[in-house]
């Protein structure tokens, strides 16, 4: 299983045939739910990126706009001011030559500038529905894309999410997105899908998706799980502090890997990386 990113570069493809990949979250925002404000200076962001790389992250996902429930959108100018210095700094360092950089944005103008600065992947929480130029930009540049499902917008998504069959509806959404994006010129091999745990879903919806993560792949494309420290753990386990939700996150990472999920977007890179390595050792023993 291959996830292809920018054409004709040494970071051109990610092999997901046997080993899972960790995407480390680097929020350069003042208001993200778990780490808002912690990495809002370039120096702090670079220290964090280095730590995640050392702990096993193969992708650094740089985000300049919070998408927590109720979050208000920021301007293109503000988002660029947050993410571009970090991406440029990462790409200037030899030790990050083998690290893929993702930009977490739903704005084509931000994606375009981030790609010029060195981003390999565009991670769009709107599933390429918010900005019609996003597909044009990504097709032209040949970058990898993450197509996430979200019902509503960050401001409204948790008002009253409703589905008849959440697994079936996401499958149909991903199938439609695959056709639309490939018709727009994005190579199939560049596309992966994210079910958007907690994005326009009740806890029951999210649990249903987690239990059936292995059924969400469309046309063999990989699935990325982004459940790290989410509020579902806070409600179900009565854990108010997001950092204290790492154990629950790791449990879901392990379960999802057993069910074939090969990409994991997390805050705690070391814990999830180690859990994935042990899970894969067990899989190797039971399948040989």
C-alpha cells in the first residue's frame, strides 16, 4: 500500500505495506484544545518538531487554525503568518530531509504557499469541500492529500450531528470524494481518508467508526486515524485534562492498527509509536 506525495522527490511515496506511520501534531495556534499556545513561537515549534522526529514521527502536521468544536476561522494572512515560518525552518534543516511535512488547512491560498515553502501533504478537515480551488492546487503540485469527513463546520459541527448509518454514509462520502478529486486531476495514489472522529459526530457515532475502522477504506486507499486526546475520552472516562487522555489514545491506536489502520495522527508520538511497534510484532507472530 503506497501513499504518494510530491512528484519527483526523494520523499515521493510512503510505504504502508507493513509498518504504520505516525503523524505528529504541531499546532502553532493560541487556541487548540490540547496544546494551544504551547508552540506559538518559532523556537518552541522547532523544539517540538525535533522531539517528535526523534520519537518516531515520519510526518509533522503543522496547523495554524484551530478546528476544535466552536472554533472561529482565522484569516489567510494570520494562518500563513503562523505556519510558513515553521515549514520554511523545517525544510532548511538536513535532519528533516526524510520527514514529510503536512499543512493542516482548508484554504487553497494557505496550501499553495505552504507547498512552495516545502510542504508535501495537504490535510483538509473539510474534505476538500470548503474551497473549490484546493483540488486545483493539489492536483497541480502532486502533493499527498488527507480528505477528512466533517458534518457542518467547526463552529456548528457538534450542534446536532445525525446519521442513519454513520459507517455507510462515510463510505459513500469517501467514494464520492475519490471520484471528484481524481476527476480534478489528483492521482488516486495521493489520496487518503480520515473519518473525522468527533467532527460532527456524537460519541456513539465515533465509537461506531472506531469499531469499524477497517471497513472505511475506499478502493484500497489508506485511512488515517486522528483520535488523539479527543473530548470523547474526556466524557466517557471523565478525564478533563487532554494530556491525561494519552492512555486512551494509545489503546485506540493499537486497536485500529490491528484492524488495518496504517496512519495515526497524534500528540504523544513516543507512546503511540511504541504501541504500534509492539502491535506489529504481535501481528507478525500470529500471521507467520
